[in-house]
C-alpha cells in the first residue's frame, strides 16, 4: 500500500518568513514555492546592462531600480516573483523586501525560463496597474521583445531593432535603452 503525501499550502506570511531565512530565492504562486536557479554570465551582464542606465537616469529622482533580489508582490500577495530588473517610481511603495507598483520590469530569458517569462509572468505582470513596460531580453541571441501600455491602458508589443531606442517614461522619469546598450560586452 502506498502512502499519499499531501502538500501543505504555504501562506503568504509563512513564505515571507521562510524567504527571509533562506539561502536561496524562491518565487511564490498560490501557496507553492519554486526555487530559483543561478544565472549565467550572459544573464548577469544583460541584467546589469539594463539596470545601470535605468539607475543612472533615476539619480536625484524618487524612482528606484532593483536587480534580481527584490520581490514583486502581485495580486494582493498571491504571487511573488523576482524580476531581473524592476523600476519603481511610487514613493508609497516602500516595503523593505518587496515592491507592488513597478513601472518597468525586465526578464532575461534562457531556455529554461522563456516559457514562464513569456506566458505565465506576462499574464500576471500585465495586470499590475502601475506597470507601463515589460521587456524580455534573450540571453542566447540579441533579441529584445517589449510590451508598452499606452495612456488608454492598451498594451502594444514590439521587437527592439538595431539602432532603435526604447524610451521609458514614468511619472517624470525618463530613460532610454538600445539593443547595443542591453548587449554591451555580451559575447555569443
């Protein structure tokens, strides 16, 4: 006779407590935790190549840029993701270990994360009222897909072409990213 193991539902407060004490990061979705694997050199370079110009543009403003280690709290705590890069311009979004009102999120895709980043996370992120930009940078080739929410709340998508610039504006903040910026010093 085999025993059936029943999985315990992890509450949001329990997740936050465990995550604060954990040596590895976990994303949280509906009571389940998913351990995050380490990132490649290309992944890290691309993440920094996105975060650094955003941070430079944020100097002297109320906007803050986070790379990889700040959680994004979504759907009233039902979901927590660790975006690769997140820009937050709302001063009221001041929790120490997570943010809820990002203006910009970037995910750096690998073979193992592409499906989740492009489908699951996009569906969840697109419902965040403050989010205006979602960028997907491929770590296997120079390819950047982006989504931009217009002033009417409609989402538009595009592919960042060589020589083109993606202008990012949020509450008086402005930055620009090009394909060359995102893939600077990345060798394929």
